[in-house]
C-alpha cells in the first residue's frame, strides 16, 4: 500500500480546467479519482492506445453530443459502442430538431407527465422532445432502409447500418457523421431496443431488411486483437460496458503476457452494492481477464455530464501543450 | 391528492409473508411501495393481464433463477425480456454447474481479484463462477448452433434461438426450459452482449449462423396488441425495460382510448437523478405513452433479490386463498 | 475465502417471514445479506448481548414507530440513540396527531410544495404533517421544560430530558414511553437540531433551561464497558451511527483481548463511494477498533422500512420457537 | 414551464473553469445543475446575502479544508455549521499531522482493515490517519478545556468552544482559525458525536466543563433574522443541513412577505427516494417554509469534492472580473 499525503485544494480566479485537475490530484474521494482519470487518459493518448468508448445513459439529449463528436474527430476515441437511444437523439439533432430543458419554475420543479402527453412532449428527466422530432426521424430512417440493398438475402451488420446513417448526415456535430468522417466504427448491439428498431420492424412488414445480430463481433474483436495497447472509457455502464469488455475474453494473451484492457476509465453513478454489471468495479473485471491485472484503471462515481467535459478540457490542454514542446 | 393516515407496522412470531405485506400497506416510503407492488401484481393476475417481465442485473447468479422459473411455470408472467448474461448463467446452472457465494471471512471482506484470476474464478460482486462452467457452456452452445439449419440463408430470430436452447435443457428450474414448457417467449435483444454472442462469433468464423437483429419485434408487438390488458414487471432497468415499454409506442390506442401499459411494477436501486432510463420514473414513461396515464404503477427502490421473493410469496398466498373461496 | 453454493429461492403460498428468510440464506447480493442479518440478530439475542440501536432517517413518520417501540418493550434493544426528528414525530403521534401518506394519484405523482405551504402541510417525501401537530408539540414540550427544575444552575443531560418527556406520555406505541417503561435510555446528541431544540431556544429567552451537551457520554460509555457482549443495529447512518461506534474507542480491551462491538448490523441505502460515514462499510470501522476484527457484522443495503420489519418478524419467530423447546 | 434549447458543450485547450461552467449552462442533467449552482452563488454574492454553509461528510480529510478556509476568509460564507468530525480533522491538520491517501496498487485496490488496525491506521474510505494524530489532538483539546473557566457554573455555548479552539490555532488554512480571523461563527450542534466529545467526557470525569446543548441557537437565529437576504450552501446533508434550515422555521416573515431562505445550493450524492432529510429536495423544504417559495435553489447530485472546487473557481473568476469593471 502506497500512501501519499492529502494536499488541500487551492482555487483562484481565472484558473484553467487543467489547473483545477492538477489541484484535485492531491485530494482523496471523487476529486482524487477525477484527477487520476485525467492522468490515465493523457497516458492513453501518448501511448499509442486504441481507445474504445462506451456510451450509455441519455448523454446526447443532455448536451454531450458535441463533446463526443469532438472526441471522435480528434481521435481521442477510436471505437464507439453505444445504446440505440443515443443514436436516435444524435440523428434528431442532425436533422435540425432539438431537445429542450425544463427550467426550474420559480415555485416548484414538479412535472405533469400526463399533461406533457397531451402536448405531444416526451420527457427525459429534465428534458423534453417533441413528437414531431420522432416523425421526422421515421421518415429519415425509412430512407436509409430503402437504400440498403437487401435483395438476394444480402445481410448487413449493425455497424454497417450505423455507417449508412452517418453517411446520410451532414452535421459535423453529429456522432454518426463524425464517425464516418473519421473512420471510427459505431457498434450498437442492442439497436433493436430503440426507435430505429421500431422503424425497422415497421419497415420489415412490407420490405426486406436483414441485419445480423452477431456480424459485428468479428470487426470489434479484430480491432482489439490488432491493437498495440487498448483503453476503455466507459460512460454509464449498460450493454456498451460489457460489450467492450467481453472482447477481451476471446483475445489471446499478448506476447508479453498481457491480457485484457491496459487502461480503463469508468464514469458512473451506479455503485457495486446491487451486484449488477453497470456498477461493478474495474477490479472485478480483472478477475475475468477483461482488464489486465496491471492495468491503470479508475472508476469515477459522477454524473457523466459533469465529469466528461471537465476531463476532456484538461486532457486537451495537456495534449496541446505537449505538441508545443 | 388523497391522504391516508400512516399506520405503524406490527410484527409477530410466525406471521406469513402476506401478513407482513398487509402490515406494510399502512406505511410510507419503501414499505408502502412494496405493499402497493403486491396489490398491483394481485390485481394484474386477476384482471386477465398479459404480463411482461424485464430481467436485468445478475439475478440468476444471485439465486433468483428458481423464482423466475416458477413465475413462468405458474404463468405469473407471459413474456420474458432479459439480458444475455442471465441466460448464460441459467444455462450454466442447467448444465449442472454452480455459482458460489464468498462468505464474509471473520477478519475482512476484502477480495483479491488478481488472485481470483490466477485461480480461474470469475467474480460477480460476492459470487464467483469457475472457468470450467464457461467451457461447458461453449460446448453446449456450439451444439445448439450446429442443430440450427442455416443453409440456404435460413434466418432465425433471437427468440427462436433462445427457444432452441430451452428445448435442449432438462432442468425444471431453468428459465429457458420453463419458458419452453410453458409456451412463454424469451426475448433477448442484446444477446450479442453475452457469452452466447462470443460463441456465435467463434462459430461464425467457420460455419453459417444467421440470427436477425430485428425479427423478434413483430412477435413482441403482436402480443402487446392482442392483449386485453398489459402489465410490466421491470427488474433492474437496462435494455429489457425499454424494450418492453417501447412496444407500446407503436401499438394503436385501444377502443376505449387506453394506450400504453395498464399496470407496471418497477424494482430497482437506480434513481432518476442521473437522467438515465434505468432509473427513470414510471411517470416519465407516461409522457411517452409507454404507460397509460391512468395505469396503476409503482416503483420500488430496492435490491430485487429482497423484494421479488417477498412480493411473489405474498401474491401466491393471495391467489391461493382466492382459489379456495 | 470460504465458498458456498448459491441455492435458488423457492417461495410458496402461506410461507412465514422466517421461512422466507431461510430461503434467502442461500442467495447472494442483498438477499444473502438480509438472511445473514437475521442470523446475526438471533445470535445477539441468545448471547447475552447489550444491543444499541441507532435511528436516523424519517423512520417514525414512515410507520416504523410501533416496530421500534416493540423492540424496546421486548428488550430486543437495550440502548437507543436517535435523531431529534424521530423523537419529535414520536411525540406528535403520542399526542394523538398523525402522519399522512400521499396516495399516488391516478394521473401523476407530482407534488406542489408551494401549494402544501399554503395549506399548512409539511412534506417528508410521500408523507405530510399538519402544522397543528407542531403547535400541539410546542405546548407539550414547554410543559416539560417548565417541570424541569433549572434553578440553582441545576443541569440536565439530554437523556434525562428524553426520559422526562417519556414519563409524560401514555401511548404504549411511543418509543419514548416504551423506553421509560423498559428502563432503556434514549440518547439524542443532536437534539438541538430538531423542533425540540427550537422550542428550547424559545423557552430559554424567558426562563432557565440548562441541558449539557456532553453529560450523556458517561452513561453511554459505562453501559458499553459493563456489557458482556455488545451489538449495534444501525438504521440509516448519521450521527447515531458514529455516536454508538465511538463509545468503543474509549473502552478498554476486554480481558480476552476483544475490543469494539461484537456484533453489528447496518441497514442503509447509502454506499461507501462518497466517503462519508453514513455509507462507510463495517470493515472500515474495524480499522478504528469500533468493531472487533472478529465481529459478526453485515451491511444490508436496503430501505429500512422494508428490511427492519422483515428481520424483526423472522427473529421473533425464531426466538418464540426457541422458548417452546 | 419555460423551455430552453439544450446546447451541446464545446471544450478547448486552456479553457478556464468559468468558461467550462458557462458551456455547461446549455446542458441538462448534472451539467446544467452545476452551471445553475454557479449562477446562484454569484447572485448570492452580489445581493448582500448572509451565507450559511453546512458541512457534512469527511470533506476535511479529503482535501476540502483549504477551500472552505478560503471561502471563510473571503467571506464567501458568513456562518459555518459543521459535523464534529470535520473540526477534529481540521485541528489535526492545523497541529501538523496529515491525512494520507491510499494510492491504488497496481494489482488491486483491496484493503485489509484488520491489518490497518494492527498498524495503528484508521481508515476513511481511501484515506488513513495515524493513531498519533489523535493522541496529539487529545492533548491539544484538553489544554483548551483547561483554559475554559468553568468555575461558578460558568457555561459555554458550543460556538464559544469552537471559537476558543480556533484562537489557539495558527494555521491560516484551518477552518477554525480562519473563522476566528474573519469573525465567522462555527456551529456544531452534534459536537458530542466526535473525538472532541469523547475527550470532553474524559475531561469531565475529573474537572468541570459545562457546554450547553441549546445556547447557540439564539445567535444563529438572530443572524438569520437580521440578514437582509439569506443563502444556504449545503454540502452533504446531515445535521448541518437541517440545523441551518430550521432557523427559518422560527423567523418571522419579512416585511415584503418573504419567508425562508432566499437562495439555496445543495450538493449531495444522496437522493430523495429513501425519504431521509439528507437527500430531500429543496422543493420539499418549501412546504415547510424553510426555503422561500420563490427562492432560487438548485440541488446538484455530485461528490462534493468535485463540485465545490469547480463552483468556487468559477465564481471567483466572475467576482474578480466584476471588480475590474
């Protein structure tokens, strides 16, 4: 057990986000973990690491879309695994629709969901989306399906479908468009569990559409096996977390004996005590060989919408200063 | 706003689980919600309701497999939507392997995950599974894949695959076997995100296996539309929660104007404050039309392994007593 | 590390709460911990243990008052440490006022707190109390203060004050009355942080009232030191948790080398990851010597209002059956 | 209900903490709440507000001591209400002792608490303190007690005691010393629940020490009543949260009809679902009149060690820029 003295934080007017991250590095609890996440991310970026990002939770509706698109364009991440909902909301924004935040009223923050239903608004915590956004989504997605050639039993992988969607978007802030532009694959194993899935069902009632449930795994596993070093940035758990980590289960040991991910950063508000995978510690993943026993890994218990921009701004500062020297 | 007086709980030696549930009905907080969950479940069962259960979290490893299998056999549930991991662990038990609980040592409950790795044990919170269990799983699953006829571009839905697995099991405590015996479909939209997915990938390197990502949705949505009344029992959130609720989005309004689920019980330790769907309130689902604005619905914030057996024992008592009269 | 096979739960119509607890003992996660809590409590009761209960969270408003009063009367607990608010609400009920639960409306469970303010109702999650209850409390508490003889610089300890209150109540379901009847001391170190504290301040503007902040500690520590074996039942953390555990810090080692509590059960929804004491593990308490390194201890992550009645009913059954044999 | 479009965050190299806070203001979820907390704090500071800070959780051990001391010195806060433990650890640091962070080992982050006990180290999550620190504390505190004149039944309030301690410290980074230097009162209603309380007990076995449980309330309530505007910054809930808010219960309405706090910021990882006060919403406090129905208030669900330095750095930047113009 290595012990280091806790050092109190000092803040000051005008300090940069990276200044703050460095101040927090002397702290314990979440502050120390946040500082460690910045350090690990910086090391990942300098160490020729193939970086997998897992995206769960309604991060796109909440405003993290631009951050993630930026990470893709700058190749701060190399592989995306996401829930279907985040893709749905990425498309909605790319098509010109918006998400709206309910400002706390003066008197109360109560919400009348039955009333929202009557007004054609769909709620995600403190966000609403209008029904029309989903109508426009349907039209767009059907066009994508039409363009896929499913005659002659032609099958598509899910990542081929997400790529086809990205190719039909022009918004540079879009995750899917940015991924296409940057040659970053977007995996979405549970895509059926989203509006895209629902429209696929409607479409399949009258036309052919063959998307294979397992075809993607080969590409994902090949990327893992071909990488010199591997890193995982897990936002929020869920299917993306496990889908990323399980690739390590079928990869052979490296020549130097390494197995599992070399780096891992997990940002979540879920905790281990309920036994579910979303809140499981990264240490637990070591027992499976998903993360190397000597990996640099940290779990940060935080709302992703706070931690992710903060970490990214700090890491960008460091990478920029590295370039200059 | 209807107000009822909080009544203090009275416990006594030998009281039944249902006696306790009835005592809790006078309480507020979790106790009151638990009592309400029992009441809603009882009403669901008496009201000719088609009951969908969503299973997320490591419930099978923790010992809930027999409970869920029992619910299927007694048709306390009619449709299962689950994570892939719960199926994997169901198969492992059905093949004669076991999960093991780490008893708290006398001095400490620390865990050495690197050590577990060396011993061939994979940890799930306070549970371990031996690597051999997964080796036996691989052999079994490959046999299932071999039996599927994928020549001539024959495609399977995921539920057809889960059914094929169940048909090859003989353990009456198995979820998959019980589902086959009881004609209950088992949906698993993110099946790629599991050991079954990994073995499908390995298999596909040398043989044909075509499982469609979207084929299941028709069956699921038809069941919803054909049902007189619908109920959802959501254990732990995740993909199963949304996959069940989104069926309601494409179903037409009932003749009497109802839309969405008529009953819903959600048991989770996740809370709404992180904005993710797993912890979203059932009221939020009303804004989407996933749950009817007049539905009877309750969220119980609890470890599922505590609440589910308790609720089931209470409801069984009531249903049994109903039969007698 | 001792491993035991996880055994699936089997429920049945009419099963008793203790039957259920025994079924859960084969499970992992919360179910296993709940079963272990029952076992530890049973062992405490059979082992001539002095049992300290810590009460935090709005347990009395939620309906746990009768349970706790019953535990005191049956000497399932020997020492009470509580927040001031639970005493306030205990008095309110004893004076004939009630707490009211807001039944979920059909359409929505939203709450209009500004509206409640206008109606003279004070909310505690899904409970409301009427302003009149607090008016009656004030009158009662002032009467108690009047009866204390604070002439000549006579000082009272906080537990002397809680005892004086209990002596003036006649409701057998009251915690304070039950404590007086059963000779169980009630400590409340943060009593200033409650309506009792507010009325003490008002009273002191015109009359003498001397209650010492530290006088209680002697009695509490003496009880700990005089006990053959000691056990702690911690409901919800907070000041009561630490106040109970810190008594062990100043007690000398037992002749047989034991130090700290011999038994501990903690029921909380707080988790360790924020670093605060309320969610701290019982293992952490071992590093301080608050709990013995060989103590039997379990933390159950659960809403107390669910877990406490369940544990109590199971333990009562076992103790009753023990008596018969 | 006022709706504003969610705007995606853009980060950049070298951006300041306040730049980040402004970017987050277009987001929903935690990011939006954090930005709102910065805005509210800025408004508090510009609006001649008397600012009460509540400190719960092991913030001093984790490294927040310097931040809080700085807030006191700059009069970013005017009144402190804290747990006893934070004072204990403030004194320990002021006396030259330190807290130590356990760096995650390469292989595992497990902890052996029994082993720590043997080594004389006391653990607080990922922090340890050496037993010697507490030995030095004892000596220091006894000296303070010796200096108090308790002859002739002289009584002290708790805040008089904390002031006496601060007067005997010389470390400018100390909360207690900073408070004395800045004429900021430090209230600690549950001081008995701390090492200071334990040493008071030991001291009282041989000498007189009279500290009154209720004497502080007059000063606290007077400050509230005399303030033009009032604001609360609640870190982590617990006794400090309620003790601050309950002052509003006995204050008369302002001439303009206002009652309760005018501003409130709550930073916590606790959520409302367990019904306890620590996680209760600020809206709930409006039903009691603790917070004004038109108050500007926000709850930020976050580890305080992350959020507090971030908010402070952003607010300092704004206040500094205001000065310049």
